[in-house]
C-alpha cells in the first residue's frame, strides 16, 4: 500500500538510468580489460619501480593480471621477493 | 587540403547515416565543398537517405578497381551546389576494398574538397577498418542506451589503437522527458562514462523519419529540434563555439501540482 502511494506521487522513481549507469560501468571494466597488453606492461613497470624502493623482487617471475568474477574485477599481482631492503624503510 | 571526418558508432541503427547526410548537407549549405562517402559496401544507404539513389552510375569499388575515374563516380547533388556523394557498391562485400586503397581515395578527395565525410558501417571488422583508414578525425554517434554506449566505448579504444586520438561524441535520440524522469541516461552520465569530448546532442524527433522518407536531409529546411541540433553541430565541426541546446520539457499540470505540494 505504501509503495502504491509512493508510486502515485512519483517518489519511488529514482529512475532506471542509475541501473543503466551501474551496469555499464561494470561491463566496461570487463571490456577494457581486453584492450591492450601494453597497458598491463605499463602497470607492471610502474609497480616494479615503486616496490623496488623497498625490496629486491624477481621481475622475471612476477605476474600481474586482471581477474574477473561475476561481481568484480580485481588486479592480482604475484611478486616473488628476494630480499628486503632494510635501509630504505621510510622514516617519519 | 580538406579534412577527412569519419562518422562511426560500432552499433548499428544509432544514426550514423542520418548524421553523415545532415552534417554534409549542413556544411555544404555554409558554402564549403563537401563529398559524402558511403563506406558501407554491400549495404549502401546513404544514397537513399540523400534522395540520390536514382543517379548512381559508378561506385566506390569501381573507383578503387579502376573501372572509372574518380570524377565519374561522384554524384553532384543538384539541390546544394557544393555537395557530392560517392556511393558504396551494393553487389560487392567489404573485402573488395583495402585500408590502403581507402587512404589513397581519401587523399585524392581531400585535394578537391574542403570536407570528406565518411559514413562507416556498423561493426568493428574490415568495413570499419577501411572506413577509418584515411580519416583525420572521428565523430562517434551513440544513443543513451547501454548497448550503444558500450559499443561506443569499444570503438573509442579501437580508434585509439589505430592512432586516431580525441574522437568527438554525438549523443543522438535523447528524449528529454525520460531524462527528466531519470529513466534515460543524461549527457553528463554518458560523457563521464566514455570520457570523450562532446560535439553535439540531438533530440529524438519525428521529423527525421519524415525527412528520411522524402530523401531530404532535415538540416536543410526546417525549424524542427533535430534540424537545429544538426546545424549547431555543423558550426562546431567548422570550428565555431556554439552552446549546447537545452530542451524544454513541457511539464505536466500534475507535475507542477506535485511541486507546489512539495513532493
């Protein structure tokens, strides 16, 4: 009954466009994942740069991938660590 | 040297051909020399939308295969002094032309014309690759629907990987009342998702159907909303700064009543 009243006065209408936007956003993350290997390489290179400030890593064995499930897309990185760089710990 | 602009979308039925016809006619009405190229080989339609279907002798494939000279295949639109059409072949398929041939063709046309406007086929295969090969810039047509926006995004990615940067976007068939009700994605929503620059918006308008029935581009002679919208885009394509049109939605009496009541 309450719903009906809401409907009558148009309050329920958050509008289907928000559903459209949300679905599009998600589907485009999936679509864009396929776009280019160079893109993934660029991410990988930047990650190496940052992480190398803190530890020695095995760049050859490093894996960076986008994985997808039904509900989300995740960036998964598997980075073998050779040695920690104790001296470069950020001091605050 | 003229400018080569490809009109593309990914999805079919969003208004590429109508947009090509109206932009081309609109630019010609500004006194510029324009040629429209139908790159949809095997499914030609720009000729009927332009009302020039009875005047075709040679087509694009005849030109690339050397069966005729380029000038012989160009149809001059008698209504607009500076407007020409290069029709697609109807009995061939998209593999009858290569990207290299299209590049050469565009180059030749750009020497003669101020604007070369290419109507790209739907899809992302050979026909698409041919159509964009010789283009200096791209205009993407989409509608406020999930499927059309998704395909537009794909096209933007493909254009990027072919070195065609900064495409411009036309959002076609907007229904202001539905937007107002929150039942249709708005301009800002789509721009935010696609992250490209807008070059124009076109409201859904019955006059487009009528003008297509007649084979007379809407941009030429009407006060219809879509005609004005196309004229605005024409000016922007030619480098002018024109503000986006706003739609007045005739609010219902009940709507006003609700507002007064504070709902």
